[in-house]
C-alpha cells in the first residue's frame, strides 16, 4: 500500500482514538463528580442492579453531568438566540435584551381547579390562624410579563395568563392582601422593577413591594424596633440572571448574549436580638413565607426595614405556593412559638399550575 493511502488511514485512526479517549474521559469525569456520586450511591447494591436502577442512574449521570455539557448547551443557546432570536423552550425573548419565563406566558390544563384548590386552602388557613390570634397578609407577586408587558415586543402571551391575576384577585376577595401590582406598575413606568435577564424583581422592585406590604400591615399589632438600616456595596457586581442560565448562555460573555444586569448589592442589618433567624431566642413576631422572590434582591432586608421589625424568613427557592408554608405550619416553631403576623408571598404564575402529590397532601390537610 502506498504512503498516500496509509497517511489518511493513520490520521483517521488517530482521530478516532482521540475521540474515543475524549469520550471515556467525559464519562469517567461525570461519574466521579459529587452530583453523580450522590445519585449513584443508593443504587450500588445487588437489588438495585438487578432491578435496573443502577444502570438508570448511570444513564442519567452520563446525560446530565458530562464536563462538556455546559459548553454544548452554550453552543446550542448561542445558535438559537443569535440566529433565530429564540430563548429555547423555557425562555421567551422580548426587546432590548428583556427575557421572560415561558411559565408566565403559557396556559396550563386545569388551571381554574388548581387555583380554586389553593385559594380554598388559603381561606381555611387564614381562619385557623385568626382563631389563634395570628394575622395573615397575602402578597401575590405579579408576573414580570405583566408588570413589564411593554417589553414583550411580540412574545406571545396566552389569554389564560392575561386573565390569571384578575381572576386570582377576585378569588382572594375578603382575605387580607397587600396589593403589589399598582406599586410595581407605577415603578415600572419610570424605571425597571424586575431584572432584564432574571425572572425576579430587582432591588427597586423588592423595596417597592416591601413598602406596599408594610402599608397593608400598618395597623396590625407587632413590635416595631428602630435602627434597622440598609447599605449598598460601593462596587458594582453582576446581578442574578436565571433566564440566561435557562438559555444556556450564562457562561457566554456579554457581547455574545443579552447583556447581564448589574447591581450594588444591598445588605440590611438588624440590631442585636432582632435578627430574623429560627435560632433566635426571641419569639418571632413576624414570619415571611415566601418563594424565591423573597430570597432575591434583598427583599427580606427591605421588608424588615419597611416594617421596622425583625422578620423570620422561611422562604424557599422553588417553593411555589406551598413549600415554605408546609415547612412552617408542620414545624415546632409554629406550634410552640407562634408569630403575631404571617406574610405569605407567592408568585401569580404558580397558582394555576398542576398540583403535585406533595402539595395535594398539604392542601388536603387543611380540609
């Protein structure tokens, strides 16, 4: 065989060997990661192996934890956004770099019955708290797509999503509420209330919502304390950008993606003995049951400053409507040292979404 036929064959063999080696490295690295070990550990026994659970766990790890995955997702996200101006299935692209969560825009099957079940439980909880002398104030966080609908710029919004908040407000009639939409809309008319590249409110929006809640609780009896103050970091840093992460563009530099928001991070300090932690010796007079909105943009701190009181926060990322409430009402803190005021924050968009088995159990527990 002549050298000119051997050279391409050799090159192909070397390339194939390199690709196989790279693939083996990716697989081994994935299986050795902490996340993979946590998933695999419960399946490393004969019973799990014979039932196929071990192989299922391995397949999951290889599908989700390869070292190259972030860059593969980034390449796909960059292609979708750069060529088609698309954010993929989870994100809708508006104008001027504004991004919106698809969950805010799409309809859900059975939305009316899901909302009714949640509101019914909320009414029962409010009655149970009132019987114990505990006040409840509900704070519904309006969708970013509602507050900044002028930035949707053609991103489709379903009729169900459009009607959701008015329907929810009507269903909640008679319950103590802190209306957030008017205050956030007034802010949005002159400045952003939510981050462009994150689904949550920004610091101005969080402070505005906190002020609206404080106004709604102005006449309620709980201990107010002076000296709560908020400071801002002198150095500007990147703000949260969960929508860029969902697009796969969180590791891509700004010139190649929608520009990430910037912030001067805020920190609120509460005088000694008034911090809102579960381990404090003082009885928590105000408790915040919240979603990820309560964990973002210093909302917890802004709420403490607006109320002039320490607030125990039980907010949960991804907690939706019931997560924080289930943990609190089922815990010893509520039984042994009940607060005087419960502020229950939840996003508008979750109220019509399907009810999980765990949430169904929570809702049925209040019948």
